[in-house]
C-alpha cells in the first residue's frame, strides 16, 4: 500500500482495515459458535453488523473518491490515455 500524505485518507484506510477485521471476526464467531437464542443479543449483533458495514461503506467512498482524483491511469494504450484529462493531474501530488 502506498503511504498517504493526506492524514484523513490514511485514517480511513486504517479504519477500513480495522472494521473489516472486526466484521470478519464477528461473522466467523457467529458461524463457528452459532447464534444466540436471546432476541436482544441477536438484535444487538444485527445493529453492530449494520453499523460496521455503514462505516466500511463510508470509508470506501472517501478513499475511492481520493484515488479517483489523485491516481494516474494504469492503462498505457492510446485509447485509455487519450480519454484522460491531463490538465487536472498534477505530477507532484497535492501540496
């Protein structure tokens, strides 16, 4: 992964990693141990999963928007390079 000069983007990348690991752990535990029969525990787990998914989606959108604005095109064929607006791309990155 590339180091980010923007601390906000770096924070969101760290949050993505943390939330994805937590989501994986919860889902793995749920399938390994099974679900509780207590309705309050089930509701709490659903809320927690929904909250984690929302946080992941939000961070993915922010990081994705940042990458759209700052990354160079990966394709090097004439068609993909001709469709890029090179006037908006700064070779030195944001300052």
